[in-house]
């Protein structure tokens, strides 16, 4: 958990991902299309990625669809694809990104 918190706090937007995950691709694409350059940690390509996956699953809770994608904005957990898309649709994502310093316009 400590490693996740350190990685999440190191940049305005951090995405924990799997390189072949379609849901991860959607989240990364949405953020890039909004003008955000997220820091992406591909867990299947990092040493200790399996441990990070287990910690993310605990952090996201029993109702989550899986440990990835996990999106952190301003060091705080936003959630997985469902929560990111809900925030985008209801108009709260862009203000959160601006507050975290990931967007300037």
C-alpha cells in the first residue's frame, strides 16, 4: 500500500494498468484525449507488479471489476473505468483534473 501511495502522489494523474487490458486502454485514451499526460504503470511489465495488483484490489474493494485500471488524481483514488467514465459524463472529471494540475485550460 505504501508503494501505491508514493507512486500515486508523485504525479497529478497516475494510472495503474495492464498492457493488454482493453478497459485500461479506454481510460488512458480518454485522459489523453482530454489533454492529460498521465503517468502509467503497466503492472505486467513492472517488477513487483503482482503485489501492486493485490494491493490495488484491496484498495478498490470487493465490488470492483478488477485491480486495473486504477486511476489516481491528485494522489487520491478516483477509481476504475466505471468511476472515471461516470465522472466524465457528469462533468466532475475535468474540474478534478484542473484542481490536480493536470489541465490548465
